[in-house]
C-alpha cells in the first residue's frame, strides 16, 4: 500500500466509529499520523487509537465537543502538540435526529446545527493557522444526500449540511492563496450502525430498492472519496461536493 500520506497529520472529528473510524484507519494505513476524536465515548476512541498503533502508525485520542469553542481549540492544539502541525481536517462529527418540524424545539435545532456547522467553522478556524506554515492542506466536510433531495423529519440536519457545503465553498476561495483545498463528500445510504435517535436502520430491501446501483455504500467507499480529496491527486479540486450515493441523486 502506498504511503502517500507519510509525514501528514490528519484530524478527523467523530472518528470513534462508522465512517469517521474508517477514514482515520485509512489515512493511518497510508502513513498519516491521526487524531481520533469523539464527544463522550472514550472506549470507542481508545479502540481506534489502538488499531492505528497496532498497524505501526501514530495516533492520539482526544475527547472534545466540537460545538464548544474551547474544546475545538484544545483539539487542534493537541494535534500540534503531538505531531507538530495539521495538514488535513475532516469534519465528520454530526448528530442525527428524526423529529417532525412542528414538534422540533429550537434547542434541538441549535444542538444539531452547532455540531455539523458551528463545529466545522470552529475547527477550521483553529486548524488553518497550523496548515499555512506547512505549505497548505485540505479540509473535507462530510455532508449528505438529505440536503439535496429533501428528507422529512430532518430539516435541522439538512440545514446544517447545506451550511457546511456553503462554508466549504467560501473557504475554498478565501484559502486558495494558502494552497488549502476545501471540499465536501456527500454520502447517500451507507452500511453503518445507526442509533435509535437517527431513526434506526430501515430494512435493506427497502433502502436498496431506490438505489440504481442496488446497494448501500460500504464505509470504505466513503473514506476513499475523502482520501482522494485530501491526498496528492486532489490538489486541483476545491469548492466541490463529491456525491457518493449509487445514483440516487445526480448532479
């Protein structure tokens, strides 16, 4: 396996499980030193760090709530203290809820938006000053198909991901002089473990019936898209949304 991320430092939020975990392991396998982050599940974060260390790569685990300004700064500072800088930021952390619009409290709205959108802003602001002296970097945000097709009971999730895509487009222009690329990956249905608050898992037969390619994405297919945008082959791509959805939504 190529070591095209050797010498790079990658900070991946929400990387204790599912897509974030796979991204962390993928980049580590290719030579990156990784910062594994979770909000509260220390056991999950520690397990990913142990997996990275077992493959001979470097990792640290940091519990932090990315929607809290001080936590976001502490997370970036921990990456710099451990590995000397930051080259790649993957803003994957997000909360999924299923709540009808007319039943949604403003507190719940703010909670969802604060993680996916505010967290991306806070982490980017904390990380970019450490990317610039290293000659550039990459920021990749995890968006989703729901913001493009409209999904009932998830208006807060859709709004937060729309905002994330807008943030990446704006930063793509503003940070281009520093050779920092900013993009989003928008997955469709992915074969992951979903909690009850996210609506649980729909029967695979129902989900896959509406997907032209006839199946959900594997988490490795999402991490592969992130790796491409963050890696040496993606240096001329910025301000884009890469859709990985099996043909459900076509741009």
